[in-house]
C-alpha cells in the first residue's frame, strides 16, 4: 500500500468556502479545464458518463439570475424566494452546473448514475480547492425547479441538477463548521 500523506491531510482539513464571500478573480478557461479533467475521475460504472457540465461566467450568470427572478414571480414567490432565485448567480464569479443525465443501462441502476453525478460535484470542489481556488457546492430551489432548469441549463425531463459549484478566490478567512461525531453515526458490525 502506498500512502499519500499530503492528499490525506488535504481531505482531513478540506472545507467549502462560502460562495457569498468569494471575490474575483475566478479561474479562466485555461485554469478551469485541468480542474474539470481531474474532477471527472469519478466512479462511473459502465463508463456511461451520466452527467454533463454547464460552465457559467458573467453573461450566463446574469441571465440565470434574471431567469431565477422571473420564475419566482411566475410562482408567486415572496421576496425571500425572489432574492434566492437571483442571489447565488448575482454574487457568483463562475459556476459549474453539474447535470445528472442518467443513461438507459440494464446493469447500472439510475441511483448509481445519480451518485456518480454527486461524486463529480464533490470532486470539482476538491479539485478547485487543491488548485488554490475557493469553491462551494450549492443548489437552492432553482436547482430543483423543472421549468427553471430547462430554461437555464437546457435540462430534459430525465435530467436534474446535482449541484451548482461556485468557484473564485477566497475573500476573508472563513471559519470551519462543526464536523460529525463518528461515535454517533458509525456502527461497527
């Protein structure tokens, strides 16, 4: 067995950085592509690639903010819903939307494909952090609204949003949050 103490230390101390505290710059395409390439090394039973990515920079983020606000109004949303429909995109400097796109496969159930998309979300967060960027995986009501995700990201009826990963530079230092107590959640059988 080969140990990798640096990787273990990174994982043992990793944390998401709050998207609302991120500042410019965000990675450009040349900096983002190696992050995405590394992140794509996820479990993918059957090599189905049951996900796709939509990268949003400023123009796209502004359009998504407008669509979020418009959709909240269509739904008769209150001011909080309207603000949440806009804010994650208005404040963002770059977002990678991970679309879960399950494929028909006899040997790979849809749940495994959905979990692969979730693993991709975490891999993007971790790869971005390892590359020196701040990153956070968010969703919010817009990520689960069928009309919004079809309009914003071109999602079909069989696709869903696994996560919206915001990536930029860290502003002020962010405190860590309390972590789970192993004795409460682990059963040794």
